[in-house]
């Protein structure tokens, strides 16, 4: 995947969950379940497209469900098709990607780039 060098999210040194809030508009919805969703998002500032996945593990014991969000910059329908063929584990082989990870023992999500 191509690095989204013109996107403000790529250019920011430190990202927080607030940086992602209201940043995107949804272009297309692929999966819409309560614990798993996938969609195509567009950055409101620069127009960069991102394949987005939200995945929540159900914590049957403690009730504090870990949540993971993945944003992968895309430029073509072929890239989107390749990502649609992945699952919640194999999608993590794609880079660069923006992660927002909120494990059950964390106080807040950690937002970071892989492959920057």
C-alpha cells in the first residue's frame, strides 16, 4: 500500500483518539455487526481513502471488551478487494496502517502508525 504522505494523520507526530474523531466520512459500508464492522472512509481534510475495520473481542469474564480499529490507506478498487478477503488477523499483514488499540487493561486507546 502507498504511504498517505499528504494526509494530516500521516504528518502528525503523536496521535490521540480525539485526532480521529470527526476526521472521516463514510463512503461505503461493507460489514455492519455489533462487534465487527468494515467500511471505506474518506479523510475530510485531504480526501485520502481508508479501509476501516472495527473489531471487538467479547470479554465474557470481566465485561471489559477489548476494541481494535484499523485504518489502511487505499487508492484503488483492487486494494479494497484484497482487504475484503482478509479476516481480523490477516488484515494486520498490510502496511502502512493506522491502529487504535484499546486492550481490556488500558485506560484509553493507543493510536499509532505501523509501517511509517
